[in-house]
């Protein structure tokens, strides 16, 4: 049994196994009630979520299924909305198309890796440098990291066919939105209610209109995305030896609450190990 | 022969008759060169565009094809992107779904009329009142007009499944975006480079994300949309006796340049009649 | 209230208002129980189905909604499956595309009329001549009728982009299938369990494979198709004065059972008028 | 550079890199001219096709890209046409859905393996037994082989949601078509002009109609499918150790023409090695 985070309500989307697309917000988050005070990210990694994993050597990295399922759903959205025009190149592929992921936390890496699966020339950008181990991880998947605090016009000689935001920061989104190409797709995934307000101009609106740009919010995922996520993790585990396990940057005991107060240095994905039986 | 405004370039979209979705911006606007100083809207109404119209009694209202083709294309976009989730209700229809069109110029009316074709409960909103003749036109098509300068929380007891902007004003767009429902679609059509900047908050981004909202720029149209537009005009002409011709609020001679400097009172669509032979 | 013939079961399609696409056959046909011995076609025309019709002058022709809803659903199927390749021409339209409808009963006319809405060059074919009134109806909608008993190679100088069968006869279907073009779509709608067996050869299979042809069964319809069907009838009623009412070739009393034993000459749609109150 | 077998013509599909969906048959098969007398299958395996393969240990199995690309395209067709209804189960997955592949040659195995990627319960059927090495290959991918000469009613207690034919034999296709479920999809891929004629009855047509079944011819593939095929081969090579190389059942020298006259025992994929430099 795959534990899905949202339990279905009675809307048309819930009825067909897609509570992630709930039409009325009446789906129920699973099991959150008993875990007050826990940040949502860490809940997902409870042991009951690991039953998905069949292969012994995936027991550690199977926790990546949880964030990756959301990425898989977002790319489903990308595929649907990009049918509004011919998105692929004149040879039917994504070769030459550019993807940029804003952010450098766990989800950003996973978005970048999936963009590579499509064949996008893929960039990950943040306004600060990242650790060498993270840079190596990017290199291993042919992802280009950009510290755009040092490259303020980036990208200045090409345009973005796919822009994915994991930051939730309005100003950053608008800044890169003005770099999006004709027929470009923008996936909004990150949320940050405390982010400072951004400005959006008439010219920004004009840019979206004249270029037939599509901006999509995407939240959560359905069972089908869990399955595809696990499949990708297994594929990457075999094809990129050692990289997946490096994504798990720390394993903590439940009683070690430091994790919730101090962001570990170099963190990508921290895991709480609830017990020793897996 | 239907004169389409954009002439194809060599990108994949141009190659299949969709220069409105041009991938590289290298399509060419037709014939604009010889008409410097003319506003684009009026160019379209040159007599050669009227050959589309087969029926004698449509000779006057055939000019509505030009703005309506853009509306038809935008609804094509709506249909494509709305497939990312189940958009229709549990009976497979649009009954009970709410559409709001921002603006009250010619395109806003046409967007509202097409929304009615789908079965949306349809609203047209502006921050001022509109003339009685326009109100009657709304009533004739079962469109509800809202002067939201007098109803500042509008809509306060329902959410929007389809939001269409014809104003290009960032603040207005963001204001109503926060009223958009789960799986809602927002069509950005209006452009106004001189509009004052708007603010977009972290909570606005969060709203788009958590509700799987899709925001689509849509510009121009292809030959298929001209055909459907003309078909709709003929249908409305027969089904809503007299309403279509009331959309043409003024017919001007080419030498009457007042049209370009003073907006006629109660204007919906002004037409320049190039000569007397049609 | 629109009475839909099928009532939903609990499969994913039924759950979203699409019992016409029921996944397990457990939807229920509405009200058939009380009408043993009645042919299905005539059941649909019971007075309770007429409440759909708002306009007084459509009270007679509103019964065409029942067969037309099936046609509308079939064209929905056509639109979905035809996305597997670029179906439209290089100008984005259906101009120059050829549709052939096999049969000349009521549904065949309705299929032909909808094909004309798309812009198909449209043919209706049977192996016998049809009455002059029917020919005039075809002419009115720009539909070409072919008696292919006299033109055994028809069509011999073009290929079919859309083939719709209303006969259910295997040999006839296979005969015309070999005239279907690259990327052509075949809609199977007619059923006739008593039709003689047809032969299908290795070359027929090869033809379907090498030309990427799609053959779709299509049955019944959902509420959305009723709505669109009624809309089309109203449109045609206004745009093709008098033609719709000529589709109703006979109005019978319930006690007049001759209708079930003898096919009326020149019949398109026979209606049983259950009572005088409408 | 990926060598694609078909070179584009000027139809809308060729223009966007999809000569596999050519609208007029005017695409050109690449390089066939210089190879008269060679069977098409063996042409594809010329050394210049191997440049695709980046990883050294895939040099041998990269030839599977050629047949697999066709399978990938066929599943693209499946995905498109299956959108006409809700195809997935009420949990949004393919769990519990049944796929049957007719045939047991190379393509049949590849179709079965891709069906497993989706999560179909997958059957491969032929009217004779297959060698143990082939059975083991099936087991490795969780594919069930059925010798239906011994199980004449197969499948007698379930229905098929996906039927794929690689035989081109009309009678076999019709036999299993009557086992296809509501909303089922049938992919016709095999061709055999010399196959004996089959019979198709009125009840067969009725079965297709009443169950909303879709039958799709699918031929060839585009560059995007080559890319996905190579990706799958790499994935399977890593995830199913040794199985992919067992697919290559024989490597022949160009001068060894026995291959063209005698089918090798236990053959899945025979390769002609043109020279020793790879
Ligand atoms: Zn729900
Ligand atoms: Zn272009
Ligand atoms: Zn059902
Ligand atoms: Zn072509």
C-alpha cells in the first residue's frame, strides 16, 4: 500500500484518485492530526512511507519518493499545458530547450534531474554559492548551477522554455519570468507566505500575453506520481552510482530536535529514523 | 480567402498554420508597413477582410470577426490547459461554474458571450458603470455586469473558475486572482504597458500553487479561429436579433480622424468604412 | 432537468458524469424496465425529454436532441483521438479534408451536418438512391449524397480523412476503410448484430497500421452532449430555415403500432406524441 | 546524430519532425535504395546507427533501440487516444489493468516490457510454446506467457484493457478483440500481407461500439522515440542484469546469408556486425 498524503473527498477529482487536484479543498491531509508541531516535510518520512521500497539497497533513499512525487506531478502539468502549442523543436525533441529551476534545496535538485530526463539544457539558480558536494551532484546529472548574485543579468543570451520556482519569492519569480521564451511554461511550486512583496508591471503582463506564456501552480501528487517517483529513484540509483544516497545529508533520531531549529550545513534531505526496523 | 494578420515564419508552429503561437517571434504582421500611423485595430477592418462574409445581412457585423477570433483562440487555450484536472462538474458540464471578464470594451463583451456558450454563470466587471445599451446587451446574453467600485469585495460569496482579463492592469489582475477557485484558469489577454505597477505577495503565489491555478497569456489567432468566429457571429446574429449590429457603435469615413483622438461615447466597436462597395 | 439515458454506476467514468464511458458496464439504462417491447429509439422521445427545449418553436424538433447527442459525443471522441498527429491542414483548418458517412437514416444526416460544422467536404453514402426531400436536405447543408451501388469504386480519386459508419455492416465498413487516408479517423456507431459476416484481410490490417489509422467505437452520450446537441439544433433551426422540421417525417399516436412493423416511406425521424400537452 | 529511418516531406507532420505520422506518404525512407534485397529489419542495424550509444557496455544492445523506438511511439499513441475516457483506475494508476501482446518475437517482448513500466498485469501470447530462455526473460520482467493453443478460451476470466498485435493476422486480432474491456485500446503494429483472411461479424462491430473501444494502427517512430528507447534500454540494462544482452540471440557477418533463409532457433534479435570497429 502506498500511503498518499491527501485522502479523497467527494469532488470529481477526488473521485478518480486525484485528491491532489481537489476541486473544493475538502480532501483531508492524512494523519497530520497526531503530529502537531512537526513540520510537514518531516512527517512524510515516517517509516510507514517506506513500505513502497522493494529493493533492500533503496531503503535509505526511498524517502526521496515523497518530494519527488510532487515533481513528477508538476511535470505532468507541464506536459498537459504545453500541448497548447507545438512545444518541442522541429525534430520533435526537447534538445536545445532551456530549463531553469529557482532554488537549491532538495526539490530543486529533483526538478533539475527530471528536466534532464526530458533533455532540457538545465540550470539551477540561487543568489548564493552552493557547497562542492552539491556542485558535484549537479555535474553528475549535467545540471548547470548559477549563482545569480554574481551574474545579475543571467540568463542574458538565451531564453527559458521552462521555469520552475521552488522559492515562493514573488520578486525572483517576476525577475525570471521576463526571461521566459515564446510558449514557455512556468511552474510555481515553492510557497513562502513571509516573502516580501514583489512588483509586477504592465510590461510583465504584456510579456506573458504576447508570448503565450503559461504559469501553473502545482501542489502535491497522486498515487500514480508516487509510483513514477520510486521508479525514477531506482533508475537514478543504478545509473548515477552513489549520487542518490548523497542526497540524504543527515539521519536524525526522533528525540534530536535540533533539526527543527537549525538548518544543517549542506543539507539536502534530512531524515528522521523512527526505529531500527525497516 | 481569409486574411490572417500574422504571416508564418519557419518555426514549428508557423509551419503548421499557427503563427499566433510562433516559437521565435519571426512571423510577420501582415501589411502593417503601409499603414503607419493607423492603430492596429482599424487596419483589420479594411474592406478586403469582409470577403469572409457570405450572408448579405452580415456585411456590417462581419468586422466583429477580427476581435472575436482572438477570443476563440483564448478559449482553445482554456480547453487545453483545463485538461490538467477534471474541470467540469460531476455531471460533465460547466453548469455552476463562474466566469468573470475584467473590462467592458468590445473584447470583454465577446469573451462574455463565448463564456455563455459554454454555460458559465458569467460576470463582466469594471470599476465604473456602463451605458444602458451595454447593460441591455449583457442581459440579452445573460451576462451579469458588476461595477466593482461599488462592490469592493466582489465576488464575496463565490469563487471564479475562469478569469479573463482585458485590461492589462496588474493590480486588477492580482486583485481578482485571489478570488480564483481550485483548478481555476486565468486568461491574460489585455495589455497596457502604461499601467501602474501592481504588488504581488507571497500569499498570492501561495494561492496559485495550493489551488493548482493556471494563468495563460493568449495573443492573436489562427485561420481556424477566424472560421469559428464568423460562425459564432452568424449564430448570434440569428439567435439574438439586433444585438450584434448594436455592437457596431459607429461607422466612420477614413478622413474622419476624430476617432483616433477622442473615444466615442458608448463605443463598443467603431468601424472605418473604406468605400461604399462591399 | 435533462434526462440522460444512462444512470451512473461507481466506476471512475460514472463518477465524473460520464456513464456513456462506463468502465465496467454497471451503469443503468434509465426507465427501460417499464417499456418492454418498445424499441429503444422511440423510448427516448417520451414527452419528459422535451423539457430541455426552451423556445416554443423548437418544441417539435427538440426530439432530435436524442440522436444528435450521440453524434456530438462521437465528435468529441474524434477530437481526442485525432490529437495523436497533426490532423488539420497546414493552415490549421479542416478545409480540404473529406468526411464520409455510411448510411442515410436520421443519425447519418446529423453526422453529416456536424461534419459540415467543422468544414469537412462531406459525403453521405448508401447503396441505394434516396428521396428528393432528403437530397434537398443534403444540398441545404452542402452534403454530397452518393449512391455507391452505381459508383462501385467511390471514392476513387480522393481518400477519406473521417469515416463514420451508421450501418453496423462489417463488409461495408471494411470496404470504405481501405479508402481512409493517412491519420484518418473511423467512427463506428451503427450496430447490427444480424449483419452478414465480412472478411478482413492481412492487407486491411496493413492499411490501418501503415497509415496510422484510428478506429473508434462510440456509444451514447453524457449531459454535456445533450446541451451541445440542443444548441446545434437551435442554430440549425435558425440558419437553415425549415430544414430541421423536415427531419421529423412523421408524428404518430402511441396506439398506432404500425410504426414498429413497417418502415414509413421517406422516414428520417418518426416521433410518437404521447399526449397533447408539451 | 540519431539516424531516423524516415526523412521528412512537406506535410504538417513532417514539418514538425514527425515523418512517422506523415499526412501524405511523401516522406522518404532513408538509404533503402542502396540495399536492395536486404530485409528492412537488418538495415537498421548498420553500424552508423550505433553512434547513439554513449556507454561502452551498451554497444551490443544499442541495436534494440531500433525496434524499441516503434514501441515507444505506439505507447505515445496509446496515451493520446486513452484520454477519450478515464482509463486509469480509481486510484489514478494502471494497477489491475490487463495488457496482452500477441506474438513472441523481439517487438512482442519490448511491448511487454513497456507495458510493465506502466504497471499493467502483462501477458504475452502465442499459439505455441516458447523456449525456456524466453520464458525466463518474461519472468524477469513479470510478464506472463500464454500458449493459447492449449488454453483456447484465454483469457476467460478477465478482460483486456490493452491489446497489442505484432502478428498482423486478422483472425487472431478479431479473436482477442472480443476479449477487450470497456474503454480498451487496441494497438495494431504487426503486418503480414500473406496472412489468411479473417471474418468480422456484426457482433464484433457491436462489441467495439458498445464498449467505446479504440483500435489504432501505429507505424514507425520519430526522433523523440529513439531517445526514449535508448533511455529505456539503459534503464533495463542496469535494472535487469544480463537480460538485455540475452535479447541479442545471434551476431552474424554480412557474408553469412543463412540468416535470411532460415530463422535461427530461439531467435529474438539477430544482428549483422558490419565491421569490427564500433
Ligand atoms: Zn476533492
Ligand atoms: Zn514562427
Ligand atoms: Zn460506470
Ligand atoms: Zn509528410
